[in-house]
C-alpha cells in the first residue's frame, strides 16, 4: 500500500530514507530497505526487487503489522543520535563534558523574552470554554488573530481571511494532513534537495506519500548565480523523470527561507516556480516557518502571500508556525493558509487527530496579537542575537578555512566539509559525523537532508555563547584531528578570548 | 458484504431456543472448517511462492492475483458450506435470510467499515455518497472521503456550535445531550487550573519534547495509573506514550498493529469514534460482535458480552478471509455503561490470547464510576495478564476530568515494540509542553483529586443520574440503569412504527427540530433500531429544560403514532 522506493540506483529521483525527527542524526535508506525486503506482502513499486517470500512465515514473531514495522523503523533510526544526546546532554554545571547539540534547529536565544511574554494563563472566566471540546479547526479568535498576523508580517496586498486559516499542532501535522488529502497512496511531491529531512516521515507515516527530489548542485554552472540554486529547468527535469518512472507527482514543496541552505527566494524566482507548478497543475506547499528569522535586512524576504495575483491561488498552500520564529518548538502550534476551501475543510476534518489544547490556543492568540512587543522588543532583539551568533560561527569557520553557505536567514549554516572526507562517500560522511558525536558535539550530516554530495553538514548556531563556543571548539578538534584532547571548560574561556583577539569576531552577547 | 455478514447472524429468536449447547457444536464445526481452509491456504501459498521464485515481477503479480481470486472463491464456497452445516446444527431451520435491518443500504454502516479485502487500498468510497454533493477537483479521493465522512459525522455538532443553548442569552438554542462531555465540575477544574502552580514556563517546555511525552509527565502518568488502577507493581514510565487525545492513540495503534484491510473485533453497540478513527487514517475494518438487548438463558443480561459471541464473530470473520488482529474493549462501556467484572475481563483476555489477538482496552471512563456498589477493575490491576505483550490500555483526561479541550491521551503497553512504533507518530500528535506541565500538576495533586474532585464529581453524577432516571421511569421508558459513565442507554422502540432505522432517524430529527440533540443507536452500530444515548452530566437547570423538550417530542411522536395506527385501521 505504501509505495516505498527501494534501490537508490534504480530510482535515482526518489528519496530512500527519512531524515530523523529533528534531523539530529544521519540516516541511511538501508534500514528501511531491509524492512521492506523482510516483508514481502508489503506492496513495493514495480522497480523494486522482490523480497524473499519465505520470510513471511518467519516474521510473525513480531507483534506489529508490516507497515507497523516500517513505522517503527523511523523511531528507532531517529533515536540513534537523539538518544545518545539525551543520555549525555551538556549542562554547564552538572555535565560540562556532555554533548553539545548543534544539530537540532531550535532557537535558544530568546527564552528569556518569551517566557516572560507567554506565561500568563487564561483568565478564569475564559477557562470553561477553553478546557472543553474545541472547534476542530482552531478557536475562532485564534484564527482571526492568525489572519491578522499573517496579513501584516507577510505583507499581503489584501487582508487575509480567518476562514482560510486552519490551526493545528505543528507543521509536521500539516504536511501529513496535506499529503493525505491531496495525494493517493504512492503518489508524490517534488522537493528541492537538500531539504529538511523530517518531511519524508511526515508525508509518509499516514499519507504513504513519497518525495521526489530535485537534486541541486553545489557547483555553480550555466546560468546559475549561486550554489544549490533552484531553477525551473531542474524542476522540469525532475518532474519529467518522475513521470517517466510512473510516479505521479501531485505537488511541489518549497521551503522559504530554505532549510538547510538558508536561501531566500526572490519574488521573481518564486513566481517562476509557481508558474511552473501551474503549468503542470501541481499544488505548491510553501513552508515559511523561518519567515521572521531573516536577520540580515539586506536579504529582502518575500512571503508567497505578498505576491500580487498568485498564479494559481487554489493550489497554493502556505504553512507557518511559531516553532522557529518564536523559538517554541515545544508549543506545537502550526497554521495553514489556503484560499482553497475544499483543502481547508479536508485538513480541518483531520484536526480531531492533530488538535492543540484550547488553553494554548488562547495563549497563542494573545502572543500574536501583540504586534507592538513583537516589532519593538522581540524581533529586533532576536535578530540581533541571531546575527551575533551567526557572525561568531562564520568567523570560526573562516578561520578554519571551511567554505560554507549562510545567507542571513534561519538558525544554521550549511558547511562544506568535503575536504575532510578521505573518499567522497556517505559512509565517510557518517564516520565523520560519528567522530563529531564521539567528541561530544552533535551535528546533522548532509545525508539527512538528502544532499546528493557527501560531505555537507548543517551547523546550528542559535544557541547561547558558551555552548556555541564549546561546540565550535569541539568541531575544530575533530577537524584538526585532535579530538582525543579531553574537554576542559576552562580552555573554552581562553579560547573565547583568543578568538576575540585573533579573528576580531565577538561571540554573541546573549543571556 | 453486508449480506455475507448478515446470513451468518442468527436471528436472536431462534438462537434463544437452542441454548448454549448448539453454539458449542457449531463453534467446533467452524473451527474444523477453519483448519481445513488454513491447510488449503498454505498449499496455495506454496504455489505462489514457487511462482515468485521462478518468474518475473509482473508475472508474479498476475499469479498472486489469480491465487487470491482462487482463494476468495474457495472462501465463498466454504462459506456456503458452513452456512448449510450451521443451519443443520441449529435444528434444520434452513438458510436464514439476513437480518431485515441489515438489508437497508443506509443502515449497513457496519458493513461499510467491513469491506472486502479485494477492494483497493482505501475502501471508503461508498461513504462519499452519504454526502454525494462533496466533490472537489483538488482533493485526492481519500481527501474527499475524509471531508465527507467528517461532514456526515459531525453535522449535529456543527448546528449546535452555531446555536448553543444559553440560560440567559439563548434559551431557544440547541441543548446537546448527544455529546458525552462532563460539564458537572467545570467550576472545580477552572479553579484548580487557575492556581499559580499551573502557569509555569521554562525553556524545556518550549523546546522540542521527547516525542513520547515529556519524561516528567510520563512518570506522573505511570504513578497515577498505578494508584488509580490499583496495579500490583509500579508501572514503568517507559511503557507510557502520551499523545494529543485518545483518538490519536487509537489511530496510531490501528496503524502499527494492522495493515490496511485487516480488522479488529469490537462488541456493538460501541462508541462511534472508533469507527471514525479506524476508517479515517488506518483503513482498518471493524468486525462487529453484535449484542442483544433481550434477556435469555444465553444472554443473562441485556447486551452481555460473552466469549461465545466473540468466538463466533471471530471465526465467521476468519472464514470470510478476514485477518483479525485484535479486540477492542471499552470499560466502563460506552454507550451501555457496563463495567466488566474481573472474571469477565479475564475470560475476554484469555479468549484473545487463545487466538493471538491484541486487546486494545479503552478505560477512559475509569474514574467516572459513581455507584459505590460497583467496583471497576482496570485491566492493569490484574495479577498476571494472560498476554501482556498484546494488551494495550488507553486512558485520557477528557471524560474523567471533563477537559476534552486539553487534547491528552495515554497509551500504556508492556510491548516496547508497539510503544516505539506508536512513538514515531509523536511528531504528528504532540501536545504542547505548557499543557504537559499543567496535566502533570493536575495528576500529581492526589490530595485534591481524592478529597475534593472525585467525591464532588461522583456525587454530582449520582444526583444528575438520579434525576434523569426518575424522569425516564415516569415516562415508562426502558433504560439500562448503570452506575458509570456520563450517559444513559435507553430504548425508545415503542415510539417507532415500524421499528426501523429510518424511523429512528426521523425521531432523531424530531428531537433536533425541538432543539435537543441526542445520539441514536445507529451511530453506535447497534443492531436493534430504537436505542438512544442521552448524556446526563450537565447542570440541573439545563437537564430540566432538556427533559421538557424530550417530553414534548415524545408526546408529539405518540400522537402521530396513534394517528397513523388509526389511519391504517380505517384503511383496512
């Protein structure tokens, strides 16, 4: 029932493996492949090899269904890096030699501002309506607030409508719900790769939908002006290839600002991609979860909702959440904006399974309403802190002579460590990733983002100064082959001042 | 499909005469047939396997298809054979026509869930004709089904949302006694929730959580369940998975325990949400174990669940080629309000073990047992579970604490494999860290729960239940007088003429016309028309108003019945 691509060599345009939840670790498709071949009753697409049918009888020791085993595989593989990290989390006082997490894309720079802002609970008189059965697509007042918020921050030409808003518990659920209501099982979405790998899992678990990668190159060729540039030509080719292989593509996923590249699409580019989608009657899901995390003013971000006259408004669906822009990934709040009523209704029909607490809905509405605080306090401070952290890490990387992409948006830098791989293979990439982990710093490797070139890593910089500094020190140790040196927090201090002297880069002054 | 199920079901009148002995005979007979079928299946499997090894992929698909067709044909033949044998065993009654109620197309929702396995992957297409107007060029076919199913299932709820009763502002609005919500203790809950320990925020609550639920909450849930379920040994937090609601827990269990088209057994009538969840995402079928209202030797209590009934339903389903993976139990039962005795529970679990079935047991009303003479036995309280690795318990705060808006559901399973697989869905069913903190504080406050909340809650339930039962008695309406849950299961058959599901629906609409929402037996897959569930966990004033409307509708209905009978008599 779920069409899972199996052999990479046979299906080069499809993504075999998932990236883990929170893209903490690197995954290989092999595990999933094994699962598939162990379960011959699992319907695989035509181009897949046939498993060993006799294995059916021997596999009934498991309590899980065939799909259950594959579903479990996602959890187990995600656990790898995550579990190691959680068993040994860095803590300044209690566990200074613990693992520094530079793999999870979370903004840890503004908890001080947020915890002061979010904490007041709902007033007593509001509680009864909030603790009882909610309207499934989100409380009315919250949807109104979301519409106002997006109209303002996305600079939409006309006010957005609350009835086009659906609220649920995070963008993961949105991907899942959209995949389910837009595609049949085995159909596919196009996605430019490298991309935020967890989407594979989101669209697959319930939806049984696969992703067809539009592979981007680091090398700048032809008319490209930058590495990993997405062009309509590449989109066309990937689509053609998928069609040729009999994979039915129903939509295109765009992440803007892009994760992990930090790329921002210009209005012209956006329009080109949307026109391409319109020509092929593809839905476009635009994930704008980092839209307010553009800390470089000159980057000039444009939401798809700011475009005058969308090419195909009925097939354009925008996602946003507070996870990144408000640094609250644990709050589980995500929202869909679509002019397509059928899609909104269908997604809302699934909200019974993806609802969020009424009390949290109230707190969200309160937060989003406060444009003054957001404009005058939160955003300026958040951007300043992000920029300082970015500047520091970029300086460190420059000092090490490491090429990287970082374009003033998001929480991460896309780092080229190809020269540290003895061989350009994902096996070597994995080994390097493990060396980082062994040296107590967790990064995400390119494989987790379906990058086709081995050796790229995503490095998250949105953390407090001392952790960032220690993390970078451990990264450097690994790259300079000195990873055996035991960690000494004191040396970090001297390192920090050393950096200030040598590179002139100041570590971010954050709380 | 409905007919296939239907032919098997012995009309209750004949069943009664036969007693238990014949049931045993025919169970044995069916077991034999099942064995026979399995042997043949194995042979077919060998054939298929050989083909697989020899031939190309395409070839293989053709053959396996042919094989499965052959298998289906064989299944049908066997089926007819068993039918014949069965009727012989039952004393030569001959082949019974299907239950009249199951003949009506709209009434076979049970049948709709139970689809043939040869159907395509997403077998709910027929559902869209419930609301044939819902078409969209943009949605996938399952997207259309999901929307249609949602619309048809929540129609009443939507009209209620638009026009709610309010004692001052909207006295003409809808009163909803169809939804099982506990509105008796909102005052206590809001007071507790507004205490200062609730409003707490720290970094960890705002960051990516452990997708199984925050460790502090899982630990508290384990302690809470250990205490309130009277578990012999301390429960392990590692066996707890926390998701945003019990529907989500069930949905994920269905995903990881069944492949599409496989099935769960469930005694009917049952909470309709299971049917909704089974079909929405997981495409799992429900095989109904129909229970009878009439009391007989074989059925000492109305709607009593027995192992014989379970066994019969299971074997029947297997003979039709269904792969049954588990059994769903609701305890305290919704809508019946039954609480299973320890012995019954043990029997059901032993039955499941015998057939290697998972048991999903929903104990969401476990603290809502208000009759002090009734003891609730959680499945977790058993000294030794017959099959711990196949026993999965669901609980949530929606009913017992009346906070369905919190979206909180718990899975407790000894099976780590199942817990891990369900955890993969954590991302899609996560709860806010802020809410997790509040829930943890709430569950922690044993003092308040034991001394304030539960005594008040139960005494209010008792009073409301007493009021409602007295009203029903006065109207001469038969009902199940149980001491648990937030609702009463009552029989309005005498207001239906003829006693059909069409008439049941018309009566339901009549209640709606009078701004009263109840839920009718059809939505619980009850096989007998005329049953309704009425919620009593609401404020006295509202109940009074509701019962007034209830009385009015029934009076009108009675008048109409008399008129109708008169007309009929005159025509004759």
